[in-house]
C-alpha cells in the first residue's frame, strides 16, 4: 500500500507525538523524516524505534555544517544507528567529510543545495553570490556530486536541471517544497505538486504539514501517493 517515494516529515514537537502520528498513518507510509526540530524531543530514539521495531525507512534531516573533522565524527556516530538518509550542507568539504564518516555503512549522504524556503532576496541578505537561484542550486548539486554525495536536496523546480547533469547518474534527488493539489504553500517558496516533482526527476518527495496537520493523516498520505501515479 505504501510507496517509499513519499517521505513524511514528522515535524511534531516530540517523539511521543511522532510515534502517535506514525501509528495513525500505519502502513500507508514506509519512509519518515526526522529533523532538528525533534532532536531534543527524543528524535534519535524515535528514529531507532521506527526503524528497528516498525520496519520504517528513516531520513535524518540534520543539515550538518562544521569543519571537516567535526562533521566526519558526527556522521560516524550517527551512522551506527543503521538509518537510511542523512543531510549535510552541500559545501564540498562538508560532503567529503560526511562520506568519510559514513564509510562502510549504508547511510546515504544527501547534500542540501539551497533551502526551498529561500528566494533570491534571502540569498542577497546572506551575501550569497549573484545569480538565478536555480543556477546556483544546479552548480552546488554538481559540486556536491563531485565531492561524493549520494544525492542532493533541492526544490522540485530544479530537479530536472539536476537530473540532466552527467554527475547525477545513479544519485538521488530528494525534494521538499512539494504540496499536494489544493494545499497551502506555507513557508515554502519554490514548490510543485507530487506528480510534477516525480516527473521532473525526483526520486523521493518530502511532505509534512499537508499530512500531519490533516484531520485524517493516513488518508492525506494515501491521497499524496495517489497523486504520484
């Protein structure tokens, strides 16, 4: 019944709420994202419980960024939990260090290109070099692949351009900023529907609020899967 192209973001306050939500959704979803917002609320414990006791795949969205040695050590520690995906910032030195930390494990290192909640004005405020957002995303993706990333995080609007890169062969494209038909965009600025995201080259889509804020999260998840086609 589930389709692991859909990753549901458990962006709820703590592990108790996250487990309750996962149990309500049941077998409609096989892949969950646990991010920084739940880290101090038992996020790692929930990741392990969902993986080991419920057979779910887990995407740990930590967006690590630091000097290489620190990133390598952090990833080595996280890799022992037998999770599936881990995000780091897409800077080449970070990606390379993360790959060293995950050596010998099945953990996939995904490089964040540019957050899907940012647009050009946000990049200007952060002193990011001039250029169209999509061009910068594609450039960062290429450099992350060259540094060894197993995949990248990018908005669905850039997925096709990234998929066209020769370096993307055999690599993953995971896209947040996906909104089912009729859903509010929230704080996302570069969005697309589930069907369009997959058609553009995404391997997995990440959907949060349209599912966990729905009156019936299980049905909302099934509706997204139906949109995937």
